[in-house]
C-alpha cells in the first residue's frame, strides 16, 4: 500500500517545525497580554487621578475667574492674566513693606541699644597681702566704648566682719581720671565706703580697696546691675 504524503518523515518533520514556530511566536504574545492589561489599568487610574486634579483646580480657580470677569474687560484668559498681574503686584508690594518693617525694627533695636546705659562687668580682682591687711585691685569692663561720666561705687562689708575699709581710691590703671575733695568717703566704723570720680576718656574703671583683714565685701554702683560679692582671703 503506497505511503500517504503526510506520513512521509520529511512532511511530518516540516509540520512539527511549523507548529513549533507557531508556539514560539504566540507564547510571548500570550504572556504580554496580562502585562498590557495591567499597563492599561495603570494608565486609566492615572488618567482618572489627573482628571480629578484638573477638576479640583477648576474649582479653586472659579472664584478668581468670577472676580476677573467682573473687574476686567476682554476674554476670560485676558481677564485672568490681568488679575494674576495685579495679585503679583500686591505680593511684591507686601514683600517690600515687610523688608521696610524689618529694617525699621533693626533700626529701632539699634537705637534702643545705643540709648541703653552701659554695664560694668568685673573682669579681675587681685589682692596683695601685707600682714593682715589686703589691698584689692578691682578692674571693670564697660559694655560700650564711650565716656561714662561720673562713676559712683559703694563697697560694704557683711554683718559680723571684723575687718575695716581703710581706703578706697581710683588708679591710673584704668586711664587718667578726675577726682576732687569729697570724692571718697569711709563711714566711721569702716564697714562701708563710697567712691566718686570721672575717667578723662573711655576706659576700664580700676580702683583699689584697702582692707584691714581678710573678709568678703560687696561692691555696687549705678552701672552695675547687681551687687558683686568678692571673697578676699
């Protein structure tokens, strides 16, 4: 019985090869279909989101569109452009006013700082021992480099101290100074003393306080915000 054409080995091989080619071609396409569907779904979602954003912006823009059409002539775009220009101008004016206010605040702060009286800070207190006596050199630093006018200092000893103040005088260590009769006064019991003098120019007020024995003392003055306590041993 003669062999039919499709039973020939060559024909069957061709058929198998053809089927394999079809499979190889169609499988990737079949695999891409779900991915394409997923991509389409993402695109649809993004489109919906963008549409919602546009609608939201349209809602926000509506009051401005109404104001623009009431205030300006021309097309809607022209009216909105004019309104945007005016808003920008107002913003620029607001920024300029803010800068002016900040400049005025700085100027006011600077003026207030200049008007504020200087402050004296004690930067050193050195004691020289001579038997029981102590000579304490006090040196102050002013917060401003300007003449201080008449300086007034009060030194007083704590209650119960057995020491006495024997002298209270300015020194040239702080610069040339002026003083006169009555510029210093020591109370009768030696427990307090007052010193008044003027520096010839801006400088660091420097003075000596002489004590008969080791003791603590307190010094105050019009340029000293809080009394300063010094312990002398």
